[in-house]
């Protein structure tokens, strides 16, 4: 399963937000389902906004200035735009990670099947490869030979 919040992506989002909003610090914090936005740090002025993917808040972007720093003014309107862009970046990373994971599984199954010396062995090896490369607690595969009226089940 892909990392839902690639740390390098979060650091990049935070850094770009800090620069775009003229903040001294910025942080992206992943949110668990239904979790409220965390408050900004104490001391200087701060802003926080949710990063939403498909309407669900998945992270909070928090920017702040050092104590005595100027309050955020017009920059606060830019925060929602930065959050929208951040959502696209996180979603793109998730899709890329998922695609990589899928290709790894396909390669493992192809390698296993390619090494088989019979259809039955290919069947068992494919099921084993799926089990080994997923987080499934079990894999069941069924091969049906209609002509012989037989059914073979492989469980891993």
C-alpha cells in the first residue's frame, strides 16, 4: 500500500507555502478522519487551513510568523489556493505510488508464472505471488476445467 503522505512531498508543500505566504514557518500535518484542524503555534500570527482530497480533509497546512511578526492580511486568501494545489500534489503522489505497486505485483506474477512447468504450477505460483506482494491475509484462486468437470482451488 502506498504511503498516504510521502514526507518529501509534505516538506516541499510546506516550504513553498512558507515562501508564498511570507511566513517564517510552515508545516503540513496529516489528519485522521474527522480530526479537527490543529491550532497554530503560540507566539506569532498563524493561519491554518485544511488540505482536502475529494472533499475530505486529509491534512492541515499551518503557516506562522515569529513573535512580533506582522499579522497575515491578504496572504490569508492565498492559503486556500495553496491548499488546493497541495491536494493535487498529494493525490498525484498517491496515484504514482499505487501505479508502481500495481506494476510490481504484475511483474511478480509474470515472473512466477513464467517459471512454471505446468498450468497447475503456474496457477499456484500466481496465487502465491499475489499473496506475497499484497497485504491480503489470504488468497484463494479457483481453476475450473469444464470439460473434465473438475475444479481446483489454491489457497495461500
